């Protein structure tokens, strides 16, 4: 017995020692961080903003960024771009104070003076030039290079003036510059860390990086030498809390100030609570149910239209999404610049659907499959659609896949029908139109319906080059009309952003692109 | 005993090579391309190919595997594809958390389980015995994630005794350890009860009773010690399983442990991270088994390790 006790005591000691030496979080920036680890059960202090999030950031280099959880840590916080978008998606000054087109392919930017990166490096025209060279370099292999590949040259005119020359007239340039990938990084840090900048982020933003315990939390602190106003609190902590119910319980008890995302099933709980409320705002994404138009019977436009008539999208939004989001009539929502409000979607009309199927030669229906990833809402949508399609004689089998496998299968065109969403970080029509409908974007880039229409290709190309906004709107209006008519997909829903906000937080708003805007927050204790 | 330990440690080498090979092959067979997942939406074919070659994924499989093994032998587990951080660092951030959680869960398992089992056995067929066994049945059947959420609901949201989530102080450990320890405790209780009942009927217990040895001394010194061997086996297995991470409980309490990391890594096809963490977990599992085998010797002198 004594020996067992001894053995246990020894293993216990060994465990304590291991815990003691290795649990140091990864630290960057200054070392006097105020990490919130072990802050216990007490309510959050007034100088620390705590955000409970679903997923940890992957890395904090904007030039190689591909995911929103990471962008939410750095975009507009650690880094700023030359320009930014306000809540109406209008372009506003950031690191550039003024800009004007000099000719069809040249924009001139006047840069803000007296700005310093967090590492003390001065911000100037040379830094801007180095940033764009970095994004477009092979060494970085930025997945975001597509946003800037038309840039031919960044010319330093003087210390605080740069010209960006594009290979062809490119209208969405300002919107692309406002994308998180357009964040300006410290050239000194970029040189020092290379591809590892993602672990040692240095920008010009209101917040500087403090520390990161991977999988657990990231801490930023306010940057005292920021060129503008600094927030009313000292630090912001992003805590990774994968379980929905836990995240919301944290806001309820005051352990966190904000929690996101909020599952639609938790809406009532938040609205009925005394200690928190729900922040709802229009998003830029669209959920859709696509057809593989290269495959029979979906290569027949009438079949696609028939299914559009046979699916009751309103019922899906009510039943699956708990009335979060709005019925979609076109591929992009009202939040996106270029939205055409005159496009009419398909009503719910079984008779018309049957008629069209008959015309297409599928009077007795057919067998097909609906593919989706293992996301509960999408699986629910698939089930609703499955039962609705029965009404016109179509037998659909549901194929649920794991995310990685699903992306690969749909990029290869193995699917029949499939459910996906398309977010829109730039808020510009081009980001939606090019990737979803251009024949050159088929497969991995985004066009997973494998849709191909020469006229639409032409319009999308023209939209990229047209500099007159009025004419651009017309171009996109026409493109959307054709796309809805061709029906490569059922456009289901324009999404909505939901955030649980503790009642002691004031001044929070959500950027339509899904970015938390925390600058104006005050925390009342 | 020393020879025994050395031999067992050497035996782990082929085990680990086998594990790495199996994991490597499975990850190759699963559909889903890490380069595509890393490049994200709107990446062109060209960019994906560029990433693929940067990651060395365009090399033949056997070269990828041997490069990997070569590096592992030199102590380099590689770099995570997704975060660009060394795999060893990623593991070391989470391992202590996982070990601590596993340790406290096992404490709950052993203390609750043994106590309940011994009481049950000594009061066989009483109301206490029946109640404990019913409780044990419920304990085994409760799904972890549900128990966790209920504990949060009552002890964190309603009564605000313990924090909802996080890690760092003892208060953070209580609810997750209870969540994880409960089902183990239930198994241990049933195990202890049945093996105690067997021992209690042995002649030497009767002899001890006849000698007039105190009841408590008989139970804990004579009976329990001999009933422990099967219990140790169960506890060892439980501990090994806990070290592999407990995805659901870690998710519910937002604990930054190995289980969640491995699942996320598999989802992103982060091969080096999956390989590295499974290697480490396997090594730990083997180690725990070794400790279990050695501890048999302490409990029962008749066990021959060689």
C-alpha cells in the first residue's frame, strides 16, 4: 500500500513539474502583458474587452490570410489598409488621406504623415511599395494575390505619395484595397520574419499584438502612439470557446463581453436574458443550392428552373434559420455594391415546376443527390429540399461530407446538387460575380456549378474595367438578370450576422463583412 | 525489473514506426487537399500548385515519408501547415493541460469509484448497494458533453460557483474533471465491487475474521489490496484514453487540450501536426501501460514481470 502511495506521489510530482515548465504562452511584442488567463469567475474589468469566439486565428499575416476568425483579430485592429469601408460599405480614408484617378490605369494616393508601425518603423511610400511587392511575390505565395494581380507597378512619387498602376482599367481597386489582405505590414518585420510574420504581426493599427496561446487565446493592447483616437479600454482578449452554449453562457455571466457566432437556436435564450442582448445586422454573404450544370439533367435550364419553382425558400428561412437572414432573389444581397433590386427571383409554384419538368422531358422526375458538408443548418436545408422535391417526383439522396472532402469533391465536379455559401469580403459585385460565375473561376476558385455563359463572362470582364459607377451598376444588373434566368443555383438566403452582447457593453457594431468593430466600445462596470 | 523496463522501452520503437506509417497512409487516402484548404476560397489553380510545392506535397509519397522519419529521429516533428508553427511547440502548449485534466479526472475516478465500490461490496444487497449500483449505471450512460453542459448550467450560470470555461486555477478544473471522471468512477465502482466480493469469500479473509482482526482493517488491508489488480488495469486504460484528449469535454469547457487540436488538424489535413501529435500520444499511452504493468508488481508480489 505504501509503495502505491509513493508511486502516485511521484507521478503527481512529475505532472506538476511538466505543467510548471511548459505552459508559458507564446509571447511577442512587449513582455508586460496583461493576459487574462486564470482571471477566474469575476466579471470582466472595465479596461479589458473579452470576446468569445468559435475558432482560433490560424496566423496573423494579412497577406496570406484566408479566414475570418484570423481577420477579425488583425483587420482594422493590428493592421490598417490604405482605405477602409464604413458601415455602408463606402470607402473612407485610413492610411491614405486622399486619392484620385490620374488616368484609366493609375491611381494616386496621398499618405498620412507621422504614422509609425508598432516596431517604430516609419510608414511611408516605400513601405506601401514593399507591401504590394510582398503580396505579389512567389515566395509568399499569397492566396490573396488574385485581389491585386492587376497591379503592375507601385511607384513612389515622394515620401508620402504613391501611384498604383494597373495592367488594365480595374474599377474595384479601392474595394480590394479595403479588403483585409490589403493591410499594410511593417516592412522591417516582414523582412525579419518572412513567412513567419503571421506569428509576429506588426502593423500601424490601434492595437498591437501582445501574446498568443495557440488554441486558447490572443491578447492585443492599445497602441499609445496611434495617429488617431485610441479606444477607451486597455486590452482586448479573443478567447476560443468552441461550444456554442458555453460561449453564450460566458456572456450571460459576464465572463465575456461579446460572443460570436450565435446559432439560430439560441436567439430566444439571448433575447429573454436580463444580462445580454442580441446584435443583428445584415451580412454580405449568400447561401445557395447549386446545380452541377455540366451534368445531366442539370445541363437543362428548364430542370434548374423547375427546381427553383419547387423549393419554398421562405419556409427554409423560417424553419431552418429561425427567420435569420432574408429571402434571396439574386446572387448578391442588398449589402453588396452592385445589387440589383429589380431582379425577380422564383416564386414557390409547384404547377409551374411540374410543367417545366414535363417540357424538359422529365415528367416522371428523376433520381439525384444533394451534397453538403456536416454543418447542421445545411443538412437541415438539404432535408427540407429533399422533401419538397418529392412533390415534383424528384428523389434526392442526401450526401453529407466532412468539409475538406466536400471542398475537394465539389471542386472536381463530382456532385449533382450542393449547398454552399459565398461571403463577400470586399462588398463589391466583382468579388461575387467573378468567382461564382466566370468560366475561368470554375472549380476551386468558387464557380462550383461549372456555369459557363459567354455573355456573362463578357459582362463580368467589362464590369472590372468600367470606371463609371453608373455604367458598372448597369452591367452587373444585366449579369444578375441573366444568372437568375439561367438558374445555375437556387439563391436561398442573404445572411445576417448575430452577436451576443453583454449589457455592460456600449458602442459595438458589426461590419457587414463579419468583422467586429470594437473601436468605440465602452465597458460600464 | 530494470531489464524489463529497458526491454519495454525498446519495444515502443516499432510501435511508433507502425503508428506513424498507418497515420501517414490514412491521411493520404482521405480525400481533401491541404493546399486547397490552406489557400481558401477564390484561390486559383496556379496558387494552389505553388502552395503544394512549397509544402513539399508534390513529392512522391515514399520521399515525403522518409523525409519525415529522418526529421523525427533528429527531434524535429516538422512545422504545422496551417499555423506555420513548429509542431512540437503546438503540442507542448497543450500537453500539460491535457495531462493535468487527465490526472484530476483520474483522481475523481479512483476516489469516487473505489469508495463506492468498497461500500457496495461490504453492504452487499442492502439498499445502499442497490442505490450505488443504479447511480453507477446512470454514470456510465450519461454522455459527457451533456453532463458538462448541465454542470455549467447549474454551477456556473445559476449558482455562479465555478467559472464557465477556461483554464489556470483549481476552480477551472473542478467541473471538467467531474465531467470526465464520472463515467470512469462508475466503471471502477462496479469493478471494485465485483472483485471485492470475490476476495471476501476467500479463506484467508475468514481466517482474518476468525483471528478477530478489525473489520475495517480486513476490508482495506486484506481484501481491497488483492481486489485491486483488475481495477488498476481499468484505471490505466482510462488514463491512457484521457491523454489522447477528450474532444467533447475540451470543447464544452473551452479547454485548450490535445484532443481538440488533433481533430482540428485532421479537419485541415495538417499532416505534420496530426502525425506529430499522434506519435506523442501513442508514446504516452505506451508509457502509461508500462507504469500499469510495473504497479501490478507492487500490488501483487506473485506477478512476474519477466
